[in-house]
């Protein structure tokens, strides 16, 4: 079946196509100056259409310059969660009763506002979470795509309500999907706008009301997104924002008796604990969770080596590997591994490490001190138990000393079974392993508790077809030099995983995502 066409928001690509890249850079740099001038403000919770002060605060600083304060944010508590859930529950019947056109109009309005403010939003992401300009803009673009695609699909399905006719005389039947009620949305730092907007929109457009908890490190962009939804026409109480830590906000939100479902992106440990909490509390609603990956790439002896090197490098080191989709282990046929590794090391050493707002930056800062400590730990272990071919150090030259910067790291001589090659690190760290043939590559790729993304570089059609059939992964890419495993687009490449990489088998930005936020009901009336 042919899917309907969808036009993705591809801002930087469009500027490239039009030969106006310099205009893109000028607009972004102007936005950076404007956003920087506004940093340092005080930001409150948003509950039932009102700003709520808690009397407690946490600070957010820019990972690219620790002397730059992004802002102060009201720190929520279990009492604030209770107030937000109560507000959401109170308006849930009214929001469910709103028709398809009313809801879709709000989300399309929000998409239009984001489109008008895209450079400001991208600059905010760069300054707050450290993405370089093109990746920050892609984050904004994906947010717009989620809103437009989910609006189109919800409208096209008429809100998932069907008149099923009159199976016997006088018996009139309908079949529909209905919202669960109040959803908790727990969002990560690494796609602070796209994932926040995508999960929130999925819950809201299907008729649920929402309490959101963004990552503390990216509270400002979450604040701006909630403001945009409000400006777009979201009724009071339908969308609420409670900022703070997992213990103070996240856990009370998940445990709350009136929260019927949770949508979450983050670590496997936290995601599985949410499932356990729902089970322990006797909840029957969904836990829609994306839980990370340890994404393999196979380089066949028929591969175009230049494409493979570029794809692995970009997949492993864009946004400093802080993506669940990042390339993290590479299986290369033995007759190519030395040349492949030498070329990967040479290209990696050309990458520019720098502040995210600088034009030439490719390798971004890492998000917090815990990530920095983890990087130092795994690199020390790699030095002791394998070979660090490049990287392995904290970058402190010049202005890099003011932020959290590390070198992209390529490691060899680590066994496939080693913990460094099996655990998700969320850092710019990739291991290279020899294989004798495709069979061994597929076997080792699948030998993981994760199944999010996988890549193959091969020019052999039979190899490609077999790999697609046998690889245990939700997202599969062949010969993708732009990135071996990252950069999925809404509608064309729905995002999600198998095994411990996800809990539902239905992917964000795909045709079966929205239905997860609803439950089925059949209705029969006899005249």
C-alpha cells in the first residue's frame, strides 16, 4: 500500500537547495544574539492556565559555557503534581468532547507559530542543550512535522470513530477509540523540543489531558513550547507544566492515582521502573516508552568505504553521541577493517569541537557533569582493556575550558562481549570489531538486549535483502552516508525500537502511533 505524501519541514536543506545558506546563518546568528539577551530570567510552573510559583528554584547553565546562566526555574513538588493532575482531570471530559476540527486547528496553529519563530527556537536549543545550529534547527523542524502529521492523520481518520452500520434490523452500531484521561509526559534533554512536542501532541490530539515534566536541563525550551500551545488556543487545564527532578516530580506523576497513562523517552532503567510502578498500583493504562539503543553497523566487503566512514562518523559523533539512535558498535569485514579504521580515525580527527553557536562546530558539548564523569570512566577502561585509536580526552583548549567538551573517541581491540561494546553510553564513543562474513555480523548485531537502529553498508542486493529480513531492529538503514543510524524523518522513517528499546512496538511519527493513546469502545443501540 502506498502511503500518502508528506512534506517534511527541512529548513537547512531548503536554504541549501535555494543557494541561500548565508541567509540561514545570518538569521540564526541574529536569533542567538536576541535569545542571549533574554537569558537569566525566572520561569514558573504552568498549572490550569496560571503561572505558579513554588518558592524553590533550580538553575540551568549552558553546557557550552558554564558561566552563562540560561535561567532560574520553579522547582515543583508532589503537591504541584497533584494540583496539575487535578486541573487536567477536571477538564478531561470537556476536552474529549471537543471535535476533531477544534483540536486539529490548535495544533496547526502551534505549528505555524513554531514556523514563524523557528530561528529563535533553534537558538534557544543551542544555548540550553548544546546542539549545533543545523541539529538545533532539525529539532524544531521535527516538532513542526509531528504537529502537522498527527493533525493530518487524526483528521483523516475522523478521530478514529466509525459508523459500523446496522448488522441486524434495528441494531445500530459504532466503533471508536476514546482517550484514557490524564497522561503524564516525561521528556528527555537530547531532543528537548521534538520529543517533548511529539509526545505531548500525541496525548493531547487524541483527547487526553496532559501534565508534562521536561528534563531539568532543558526547561526553557519546554516553557516556550507550552507558551506556544497556549497561544495557539489550548484551553486552560488541558496542558500543564511541572518542572523539577525525577524524585520530586517524575515519580509522584507516575504514581498519581488519576494519571491513566505515561509516555516517556529515556533510560531503560527508568522506563521499566515506570512499567513496574503502573503494575504495582494496579493501573491498566499504557506506558508508551522509548528506552535507548546500542546501535550496530555492518560494513560488508562490498561496501563503498568512503560512504561507510562518513556514515559511521556522523552517526557516532553528531551531538556528541547523545542520541539513543547513535552509532555505537561497528562490525567490519576483516579484509577491510584496517583501512576502514584508519580512515575513520583520520576523518574523526578533522571534526571541529566548539561552542554550539559557532558556524563550524560539529562536536557539541555534553549535557552535565555526570556525563563528563562517565566519559572519563569509559575512556580509562578502554585504554586499559583495548586500544583508543583517537580521542579519550576532555577538551580544554581555549574557550572549551569554559564548557563540557570531550573528544570523539574510536576504540578497537575490545571484544564484542565486553561491557563497553554492550552498554549504552550516550557519549561520542564507538567500538570497531572484525567479522569474517555477513552471518557473523548479523549474529553479533542481534546479540543485544536493544533493537532500536541498525545500519549496513553493502553493494550486494542479496546481502541487503537478507539483512533487512534478519536484523532485529526497529529502524534499518542501508548505505546512508548522511548518518548510518540517526536522523529519522517523521512519516517516512517512524522512530522506535524492538526488544528493550521500546515497550509498544509502535513508533513515533508513524501511522500507528496515535492509537496507543486511546482505547477501543463499540456502541450498540437498538431502536
